[in-house]
């Protein structure tokens, strides 16, 4: 297991700078009053390809030696990593092969194709995803860039919280969503070096709470096919991300489907920004646990904005 270092994150920041946005940090006096905390929203929904995952994907793609890059890159992903890797591969002019669940949002599939990626569909379970990917990988010989359990990807994601620290005048805590743990691992990598006093909280859907259960149990517990509106948070932790979670995370907080959808709608209404359900989980957990955050300066990472506008969760039913 190759654990990325802070030096890796620093190198990643320089490597990916030409291909990503330094995303803004926004605030809301309404949400500050509502939560009793000062919230600083790091808006990765405004990132290239619409999500933070372009950071890790770009670091992996542009760090490849030429002879390996020519065969392209491959991955499995429910959406944002798939389209981010396709974006980065397109910028480098190499092929990108992606395995996606057939139930992945159409907006994300369209983005992959738009960036030049080639999609192979699988059933919406971890086992099917890995089985189909093994076939694609064997056929293409492309470099496997795991969505989160990859030191290059984690080092790239670490650049987000590096920026957040520079854009805010001191924080007491940072809250980010957790699925496989790439963003939270990158956050741990940056903050443990630059601001070890900052508490790191992971936010997770109740209906896909394997990371929270893993955290309590002290070992990885993996669910095969959880069902949640937060489609980006359905995957389990792996050895690399588990290392960061067990070492640096203060707690993992969960929110119900109703709480996630309400938080998403609140940010759309009050902050006028488009964000996907996975990105609403941190605010949902802050609203649910006011005593944890009251009176504190809290960074909130909005991880992405790739929403199927024809299927907004409050329009269902």
C-alpha cells in the first residue's frame, strides 16, 4: 500500500494547475443563522467537469509516462470520476475507458461521451462493476486509475483543502461527504500537515452508512449495492482511504434521505447554486448536529454539481 505524502500533494497542485479551476468559497448569512456556525462553502460544483474529482484524475493522467499514457486510462465509476478522467484524458489526447452502472445519471453518461470517453455499462453493484471492469482492463491494457483508492488520486484531491485553507482566515472544522473516501483522504492529507488542529468530519447517507459502521467497528465494512439519492456515495472504503479515515477523521455523521434532499433544496434556494445530492450531505449533517458545530468556523466542501435536471429529487413521486 503506497500512502501518498504531503510532498505528493504539493507536486500534484503544480501539475494540475493548468487544467483545473481554483474554485470560490461562498458564505450564507441565512445558513449561518440557521446552524449557529460560520460556514464556508468550497464550491467544487464550479470545478472543471463539475466536480472535485477532476483534481485527482488530472494528477493521475498528467503524471503518466508517455509510453504508458499511449494505451490510455480506464476506470469504473458511477459518474463524476468517470467524466473527470474522460476530461483529463481528452486534454492529454489519450483514450479513456469507463465502466458505469446502467442506472448512473444520464447527465453524467452524456458528459463522459462528450469528453471522448468510451462507456461499458454494468449492473448497479460493486461486484458487477469490478467484474465488468476486469474484462475492459484486460482487453485494453489501459492504466487503471481507481476512483479513490489510488495515491495519485488522493494527492490530487488534497489540493482542494489546500485552497480552502488559503481562502479562509482559520477554521475549526471541515466537513466533506464520504463514499469511497477519496475527498476525505485528500482533506486529511492536507490538513494533518498544514492545520492539524482542524477537526475533520465525514458526512454520509444513513442508507449507505458503511463508512460510519466501519469507523465504529475499527475495520472496513463494505455494502454491495446500497440505495440512496446521493448516488456518488454508494461505494465502500478501501485500504488506502481507510488508512486516512481511521487515522485523522474525528467522526462520521449521517443524514436521512429526507434530510439530504431538504439540505440540497435549501442551498439551491438560498445560495442559488446547483449542487448534486451527494454534495448536500455535509450541510444535512450540520443541521442535524448543531451542538457539534455551534460557534465554530466550518469549511464545507460542496463536491459536485452534475445533476440530472429532469429528475430533481424533490420533483419525484
